[in-house]
């Protein structure tokens, strides 16, 4: 046999061994990953969510400031006796505003800020 054939056989054998070794190594790493996940899941403590707070609905009663100054007791009574009584677990929030200074998008932003707080 020529030296070329011997060298080719040696390289071919090395590639065959190398590919078997790499496949074995990948399989070994895969098995270690599966085994470690199993160990972690068996030894870890149970996760608990935070206790849920009771749901409270917030109802905004938006009133012109001049009307609120004139009819404050009636508006307060309406908010507490009617609105909160009609909707269980709700809280009526009276917001007196100067209507001429607010537009619809301003009120929307204000209500959105209340919602996310």
C-alpha cells in the first residue's frame, strides 16, 4: 500500500473515532442536563404566589367644581349611598374639576393614572 492510502485510512479512522466521541460527548451533556433538571425539580421548594387582595372597584364621579361647591352634601350622599350601594365592593371617588380647563383626553389620562395606581 502506498503512503497516501495509509494516511487516508488513518485520517478516515480518526474522523470516525472523532465523530463517535463527539456524539457520545453531546449525549453525555444532554443526559447531565436532564438529570440536573430532575434533581432541581425534586429538591426545590414549592413556589407560592402573593396573597391576592380583595377586588375593589373604583368609580370616579367627575363633577364641575362650581357645582360641587353648591351641592357638596347631595353629591357626597349620591356617591356613598347610591353608587357604592349599587356596586358591591366599590368605592366612589369624587373628583371636582374646572370643566372649562379639561378636555376629554385630559380626563382620560387622569382616569388612566388612577387605574394604574
